[in-house]
C-alpha cells in the first residue's frame, strides 16, 4: 500500500540524512587519505572490478547507470593513479575489461575496512538485534524499490 509522502516527512528525512553525514562518526572514523582523491564513481568502479573478474566496461556503465563519457573519465583517472588496467576481455574480444593493480587492491582493502567500521558504528546505535533486523529490512525494501534489473 502506497500512501502520499508528507512534506514534514521529507523535511525530517532530509535533516536526519544530513545530520548523519555530518555526524561525529566521521571524526571517530577517519576517512583514509588515500581514498580522498577518488570520486564516488571511482570507488564504485574499483569495487566492481574487485568483485567481478573480467567485467566489461559496458557492464560497469550499466550497473552504475552512468554515461560512457563519465565512466571513461573515471577509468582514465584510475589508470593514471595506477589502480586499474584495461585489458582485452577474455569473454568478448571486442570489448575491454578492467583488472585491479596491486595498488588498486590496496585501495579496495582500505575502502572495505572503512565501510565495515562505518556500518558497524551505525548498527551499534541500535540497541537490539531485533532493531537491527528491522532497520536492515527497511533499507532492503527501499533499495529493492529503486533497483531495476539490468538486461544482459
């Protein structure tokens, strides 16, 4: 059942969202300086390449819902920083795939460690496992509502 969203709900969510982003969690959890020069797209590309061997550039663009020009700029930056390298895909010799360099794997490990600490800090604010489960179910419902299946 969908009900209309009230303006007061939007305002409250906006305030809570920004309060979380600006919270002292970022003071307690130092964002690794090695990640600070990377954009959200850059980090997403590194993460996708780490999790998907021989992922093709067009698959990354589809998953991230970004134009090819944006993705190409990100890949160029990541190559310049020696975090990824382009290869001819083993699955589709007409396409490029990406692989992480040793430095790319180090960046991925820093990223995962920071995310783990950040998510742990969020979950610790909930008093019971039941609250955590409800929170996760609600987040899952929101994400599922936004995600559209990607056609192969």
